[in-house]
């Protein structure tokens, strides 16, 4: 019986030593992995989007953005800055021909766009499978050219198309 107690004690000690050794090894591996992880992550920097400051918009740009939600703010600003030039170059009551070029991903969307353009007084011309030029003549007034650009570009973007630009001719 004494022998059994000694054997049991030895076995318990062996098991305890094995568990302790396994715990020490596991802790060492975890620590090494965390150290390596820290070294690897040094080049990664996360940005907290909630803390990132939003670009301050001028009230007039914000108002245009509200009217034309599908347009990019930079596009709105760029065209807005051109408005004085439009008004100077094409004074009120100047007859102009305004053309807009757009591209779409499929026939169905292209046809939908053509239908909308025709309903709004534009002539249409296909220049590719899904690329369209729409044109109309009108007499200018303060801001009318800019409004036409915004209206057409917004419609193109609403249909997930690409607004490629415009051309103005007298």
C-alpha cells in the first residue's frame, strides 16, 4: 500500500509538472505571437471615421448638393466656379446649343436615359453601344447653363452612368 501511495504521488507530481510545463510553453508562445503581431502591425494605422472631420461646404454648394444628391461635391464646386464665366461668355438671351455626353453599362439603362432626355426636349444621338450625346437649344439666362449641367449630370449619375462632359456652341 505504501508503494501505491508513492507511485500515486509520483504520478501526480509528474502530471502537475507536465501541466505546468505546458502552461509555461503556451504562455511563452502567446507572448512571442503578440510581440510579432505588434511588429507586423506597426505599418497599419486605422482611422476612426467618426472622428475624421468632414469637409466644410460653402452654403451655396451645400444647397446645390441637396438639390442634386447624385453629384460629387468636387464636380459641383468646379462647375459652380465656372458660372461667372458662363454668364459673361453667354449673356442673357444668347441662343446656344448645349450638348452632354454620357456612357452607361447596358442597353436598358441607355434606353431609359434616352427616353428621359427626349421627354425634356433633348435630341439624342448614339455614338457607341451605350454612349449617348443629348443636345438642345435654348436662350441663356443667369445660371441656366449651370443648371442644365447639374440636371443632366445628376440624371446620368442617378442611373449609374458616367457623365463625360458637355459642349456649348453659339
